[in-house]
């Protein structure tokens, strides 16, 4: 029996210099190393923001003082599950809290322009990261 789809949150976290937290890992079933943003599925009782905050802390070791919703979208036509996108600023850095299945996640900090070029180069496996980067790349955003 397959697990029902759950909502998920994905985070674009940018430091004071505008660098974006990116994760890299090897996905052998998909042909190698790919980039992705911190994020994951909801745990019981979590709101979209709760999930985003937890995933950012666990996968990147980062907490943020300012959060902005970038919207959400349906995972597929056949599911009511949604992916919620966030932009996080005013960051505090700490240690990653990776699970056994995340042990090979490598944290890197990239300029937004390089992250966008990686999107164009097909270096992201899932659509949430590229979409969140596109939506967050607005320095005129009203915080």
C-alpha cells in the first residue's frame, strides 16, 4: 500500500549577502548529483510555515527571523496535496540535523544568479526549487 501524498514546504533561504542555501545529493535512480532547496513533507499537525521552519533547520541548520509566503501549487492533478513555497531572510546559522536518509546532503551557498543558471542547466530534479527561486528572485518584494 502506498502512502497518501502529504503537503510539503520548500524554502529559499538567503543570507545577508544574498547567497541562497542549496543542497546537493546523489540520486542514482535519476542519474547522479542534483541540487534542491531545503524542504520536505508535513509532519502531523504542522502548518505550511511550521514545516518550512523545521525543514530549513534540519536540512540546512538555519533559522530565520523573517518569512514570506511565495504561494503554493498542487502536486498533481490527481491529488489534493500542495507544495508551499517560502522565502526566508535574517538567518542564523547552526548545525545541520540530518536524518539517516539525508546523511549525504551537502549544504552550499550560491549567488541567486548562479542558482538560476543551475535551473536553466537542468541541475534540479524536482520542480519546487526552480519555481521557488523564480518567485523569490524579486529584491523589490514587500517584506
